């Protein structure tokens, strides 16, 4: 797209690539609440756990 056809930001993405925009703020807030609840409940993974699971040695 170009400025001539209405794109003033110079975006060259195909229209199909932007189907999920704009982001639904309510969905983002819900996702953040879920993430915060996971952290509070200890449902997270640290570096050591991830390395052990995938067999990746420390540097």
C-alpha cells in the first residue's frame, strides 16, 4: 500500500496479515489477569526447569 491509496504510514503488509487488529483490549486484560493468577499460584517455569525439560545444558 502507498500514500496514494490511503496508507499514510507506509505499511506494505497484505490486508490478510492484519485480520486480528485492532487488538481487543478486554481480551488482553483477561490474559493478563490469567497470567497474574498463574504467577501467584506458582504455575510458572524457571530457566532450570525449561533446560531440564528440553535437555539444554547451561552455558
